[in-house]
């Protein structure tokens, strides 16, 4: 079977950065940082991105590009009888859990786009916006409707095989998003309590570093870089021999972190200026954003552009999540692409709707003390992805032939091999040990 490949360098970057940059940066990062005390969280998060995230990403790249297979197929090919395959099945499970609650939040974005269009945000005060959001998410059908609409859009893109088109479009749209975020940053930094917001985000209070902060920060690093669930592995299976794995991993991590930092610099000055609570959780940015738009000259146009671009950023992320199970169904179960896409969308629609109702009708339905939305969010990022990360890095560091690792990281000797021993050491020891320690400390 001939397999498609990313032809151009920008295609690779667009797809992988498109996967990484999304609601994780703009919605989840501020909410997690807010819940976990700001600066204390940020410093651990950045350490996790570079010490754990980079080695795990390179592990996924190496496994994916050396086999040109989906996760399950890649493990089967490299280590036929090894139980490590379970990593790839866990990844499929995690991808569906994430897609379920992620689509709910993407649906909220669509609602906010619609409300901006209808000029429903004008002239209220901050408290009022918060209340409006709470009413909206508690509605028995509206958030569920948007979730389904979002999943249908995702389905059409995947089914018609136009994800490359979307990625090419995002080559243009992502820089625009970046530019708009800069404008919003400048705007927020001129707010009366900007300094307080920036201090909250950047000044670490080491006394506040608890196991739950560390586990939250590590989970956020995995989530935002799309790691631990064989998503980057699947994308790397479409890389060509010329793709530079090490250079790309650094580009992705740096760009992704910059977007998250900008989101923090947009949200926290506003949180303090409008007297809101940084620890509001998943609702945080939705309660804060309308106040920001309302006070900006030309706020309506800004908010429309913002939500539209965020919608595209979400779509390039959900495309990559969906691709994990679609590639698996197609290659391992010989399903047609259409059928595989329909199966993925069907399963996720059921759980997505249940997650959408978690703030209203199903608010009291709790498992392990959490609503379904919170459980999927917590269990995937903080448990499944890190566990996947341990296995992927151990596998790349120990199980894969040393020569293959070297070939992959240096493009068969065409690139410098200076960093290879360090990368291998990080894959074998640093990343798995660090993840393990955080998991044990956080979960006990
Ligand atoms: N990294 C994406 C974001 O930050 C979310 C994602 C997670 C995408 C897992 C793919 C796989 O929005």
C-alpha cells in the first residue's frame, strides 16, 4: 500500500504545530495556571516541556518515521511480541477521551463567535458575562448542539481528505493568530492591574509547589504538545527522510510555549483588573474574554477574528487526534477511510454530548468525584499521556536499535550527531524517571 507523505517542510511544520497549538494553549493553559497558583505552575511547566516533552516528542518522531505506520502497527513492526503495543491502544483511548471534551470547548468557541456576530456581548459588566456563561453551559441542549456541529465539521474535513488543505490554510492563519494575540497582549498590558496579572503569572512562589501543581504542570506539557498518545508518532509516519526531527521538535516546543505565554498575558491582567478569580477552572477564559473585547475599540471585529482563528486552531488539533484512531482502523483493521472516520466520529459524539451536559443536566453525575468532562480532562492529561510518555521514551531509548535511532536523528548522517548521546540519555533515563516520580508523588 502506498502511503502519503508530507511533501514540503512547511507542510510538516504546519501539521505538527497545528496539532500542538490549540485550545490547550489558549483555554487550558490559563485555566491550569490559574488553578495552580500562576508562577509556581509556570516554572514547572516550562521545565516539563523541555526536559520531558522534547525527549518524548523525539521518541514519537523516531518510532513513527522509522516504521511509517500507525501506533499499533509501529510497535508490532519494531517489537512483534512485546506487550508495549498496549501503549498505542492507550493512546487511542486517550485520543477519544480528549476529542470528547475538546469538542465541547470548541463548541463553546462557536457559540461565542455566534454571540459576537449578533453583538450580544455589548455593554455588560464582568459579573454579568460570568453569569451568562454559566447559564449557557447549563442549558440542556445548546452546548451539546455545538459539540455535535463541531464534530460534524471535523468529520467532513477528515472524510473528504481535505486536512492537508486545512493545514495549508493554517500556514497562513496561524501567523495571523499569532499577530492578533500580540495585539491582545498589548491591550491587556495597558490595563490598570496589568502588573498584578504579570506578577501572578511569572513570579514563582516556591512555597506553593505541591504535588498537585507538579502533576498539573506535567499534564499540561503533554496535552499542549500533543504527546504521549501516539499523535506525533502518527504524524511522523508521514514525514519524509529529509524532515529534521530535532530541529522541528525544538521549533514546535518554542512556538507552542510562546502562544501559551501570550494567552496568559492576555488573560491574567484582565482577571485582576475586572476583579475575577484566577482559579475559576475551565470557565476562566470564557468569563474573562468578553470583558476584554467590550473594552477594546472595534471590539466586535477583534472578537470575531479571535474566535474564528481559534476555531481553526482547534480544528487542526482535532484532526490530529482523530488521525490516531483513523490510521489504526484503516491500517490494522483494513477499514475504508470513510468507515474509520465515521466510527471515530460516532463514538466521540456519544461521549462528547455527555461531556457537554456535564455543566448542566449531568452536573451531579460524578465518577471519582468528578463530572465526566473533568474526569476525561484529568485522567487523559495527567495519567494516560504521562504513562504513554514513559513507555514511548523507554521504547525509543532501550528497545529500538541504536543505529536506527542515530539514523533517524541525523537523517542518516546528513545532520550533526553531536546531540544524539544526550537525547538518547534523556530518552532512557531522564524523561521516564522524571515522569515516574511526578506520577507517584502526585497520585499517592
Ligand atoms: N495540543 C493540542 C492543544 O493544545 C491538543 C491535543 C492533545 C492535540 C492531544 C492532539 C493530541 O490544543
